[in-house]
C-alpha cells in the first residue's frame, strides 16, 4: 500500500491507488456513522446502561476509534515521501508499470 501511494502517478498503479482511497472513505463513513450513533444514544439514554448490559454511550464512543477497519491505510500518510525525495525506480520496474500495447489478433472461427 505504501508503494502504491508513493508511486500513484505510474499508470498501472492508478487503479489500486483509487481503490485505497475508496477503502479509506468507507472507513471514514463507518466511523462517522458510529460517532453519530453514539451521540444519539447519549441524547436518548444519557448515562443509563445500554442494551445487553453494555456501558451504553461510553462503549459506543470507544468503538469509534477501536473498530476502524482500514486504520493502517490512514496511518500510511505519515510515511509517504514527497515526490522529489522518492528513489528513482529501476528501468525494468518502471517499464513493468507502464501500459503495454499488444497487437490484436482476431480469433479464427472454430470448425
């Protein structure tokens, strides 16, 4: 994931980079929902215990950070180097990250 974020400008890495951003967005949306749910429970129940004997609001509030699905992806941001500090990719690696054009050969009809 770190390689993908650092070299997201390479053609074949752009799709996976978008996927990582979508996964981070899903994680953010779930955390936002959990937080709003915890606030609603606080307004409705106050400090009463929750259903099933849980501590209620305190439990729900703690799950906002504890239950992040893709927290590692968000934490990668601190590890990404500026583009001008990235090591130069070896030519073989750079070539493998480019789109490859192949001649199209139509299939022959089956007999």
